[in-house]
C-alpha cells in the first residue's frame, strides 16, 4: 500500500510538471521529464509514508463499514439521524 500511494504521488507530480512545460520544445520536455522520473523513482519509503498508508487503509475500511453513518454526518443539513444502534452514536461523531 505504501508503494501504491508513493507511486500515485509521483505520477501526480509528473503530470503537474508536464503541464508546466506545455509549449516548450518537445526534446526539452522529453529530457526534463526523463530527469524528473529518474529523481522521483529513486525515492525511499519514509516513516511518514508508512503512516500515511496506514491512515489511508483505516479511512478506506471506515468508508466500507460505516457508509450510512458517514452519509448521515455529511448530510447533516437534512437532519438525517445516525441510527441509535450505531457504534458512532456513543462517540459523538463529527466530520
């Protein structure tokens, strides 16, 4: 999971770089993109990367398990209550 998130970040950064190079000579763009890919792909996994991956996993699981509760909290303006039997009812949920 850590590597997948790392790859997504690198790809987003490369996409941003390509957009910023728009209008330049194609050979220059190719060379700058090649250099950027080499720098980005040599990155190491850090403790922060692992923590971000753990958080992403927890958020994913919560979205799967607490779909109704999250929808109710996001739709708070409509006054949709959280089910009384829900785990979230006991912890005072907020988004």
